[in-house]
């Protein structure tokens, strides 16, 4: 299984006065990222942690990286305004137990593309910040089902 995480709550885009790539998580977002680590740590042993280079995405996975004793890799295929095709290519290269952190425009497009390829969407979609999409593979490595978990809280 793979875990596709929408970044945790960040400061207001409209109030941020700098490069949006540097907009950090908010105080509730840091709490949310810790809760994400609590949920994913037992599931991500042996996987990789890969994030959009936007600070809020990296910060979403940092508590998990700390808990697993690893680092967060940056990959701009997960960045805002990028195509789902790059995310699908990335997913094919990752071992089970990997977690990816991306954005509210990329994740819905990626899940829709998976559905068009025959992936079963189980349950109701959840696009909120901090939500986690669980992507299940068949033995050949194809993503066959996707289930959205609501944003965890502590």
C-alpha cells in the first residue's frame, strides 16, 4: 500500500506575503502533521517519504520522518500545478509503505486518473487538508483500490 497525503493546514494563502512555496503549516497544521505521523508510522516501515518541495508539504511529513529515522525526499512531480501523469510515474517506482505529500489540486486529479484506469474508489472521497488516500496494489503493482481516510487529530 501507498499513502497519498494532502498537506496539513497551512497559513492563509491570501495573508501570506512571500513566495507561496515557503508558506508554512499553521499551529493546527503542525498538530495535524503529528497526528498523521501517529497514524502512518506503523504502516510506513521500509517505505520512502516523498514530498512536493513546498514547505507545507515537507513539514507535513517531517514528524513521520523523525519517527521512522529517515528523511523526506523532494520531488516536484508532487508540486502544485503539476500533472497527475508525473505522480502516476512516481507511484510506480515506490515500494509499499511509502507516503507522498502533495496538494489539493494534484491529489484529486491523480485519484481521478486512477479511477479512469480501473481503480476502485472505495467510500466517499475526502479532499480536506491532512486527508490520507490509501492506495492498494495488486501483485503486479497496479493500483486497484483507493480509500480516503479523514484527517487524523490528536
